[in-house]
C-alpha cells in the first residue's frame, strides 16, 4: 500500500485537487458532487506522494461530515482511497462526529471500492434537472394565492413552516434560517393563502444555476395541491428571470416528492449513493 500525506488545504492549493476531480469525472463518466459555493462550503483535502497530488476529497459539514473522495486514475489500487477514508474518519472522531461518503453511482468502481473498504450503502439521493419542454401549464391561480420572495422579517414564518413540515427542532431551524436569509447566495420564497404563509423553499444560487432546497408545506395544509402550485409558480418565475439550469434533489425513498417533481417537468440526472462503515 502506498501511504500518501493527507492534509486539509487552503484555497490557494485547490487548483490541483479540482483538476483531479475533473480528471476523474472525464475518465469515469461521472459528476462528482463537488460544488465550491455549496451550502455549507466544502473543506478540501489533498493526498500527496511527494509533490504529486494523487487523491483528494471535499468534505461538507463539521461534526457530520459528508465526503466526496477521488483518486487519480493512474494511482488507483494502491490503498490511497483507503487512506483518505481512514483520515476522514479520524478527523470526524476527533470532533466527536460521524462521516459518510457520497458517490456518483454511475462510476464503474463504486461498488468494488465500497466492498473493499467494508462500506455499506445507507441510502441514495436523486438529482433532477428541469426540462422546460416538460413543464406543465401554470394552472389558474386562486385569488387568495401569492408567491413572493421573502424578506429578513419573514425569518420566523419561514422557520415555523420548515420545522413543521420536516419535524425538525425549532431552535435549530431558526438558527439555520437566520444564518442564510441575509446571505445573497440564498433566497427564500414564501407561498401564502390570504396572507397566511403555508409553504416555503430556499433557492441556492451558484455559477451553474439554481438549486431548489428546503421545500416544505405546513402539515395542516398538505394534500391540497399547494406544494405543486407553489413549485410551478416559482419555476415559471425563475425561467422568466433567465434561469434555465434549475435542479432539485430528493431522497430515493421519498416517492411522493419524486413523483411531484417529475410531474412538474424535472427529469432524473444522477443518483448519488451515501455510504458508511458496516456496523460491527
């Protein structure tokens, strides 16, 4: 086994690692989920043999790390991927946290790599992209319906919707919303009936386009078509504003949400597996 030097790197050291990710994408016909302006921003890691970058990782989160790992095609089967996984696990344990690895399952080596390292597939996420040609007509809007961009003073209303829709702790959701609502990369959208907020979503803007996330409807208002109406209204406005690369992700087991997105013009593009250590 070849033992590399693995370190967390600063932004000025990113280019060779980003080039490595691109090289792996081209070689394997995949798209590694590495987004520099993601939420949260990733921490990049380099694995070096001497001055040569032979592997890398992008880590999202701090206590609960989601890691995207890549090994230069010319340096595979030398234990470098195992060394990266081991080091990431050590960092996670030192922080009192945990880790998982994300992988584009179109990659030919994913299953073998997971088996060799004793990783099990925990669940999967499907990335979908909007096909404007499949976007259904916007239905007549109820007179009392309004979709609008949120302002900072809407933070409490957004937090209440998200906490209720997903069953998350109210204090954590409030901190999450407060941290992002004033950030220009994030824009929250609210759906209202007669002035009462019933739905919310977050638009994460990047150089690639828009990612729709944190999309929820209050539980007592679910099953009335508001989610579909809210999504379609927002999609038409985004297209009118010039955004054409619009994406959304969903847990593979969330069939109702998946069916809704497909019915609103989204098509599946990538399936990302989430892998972790097999319990002993």
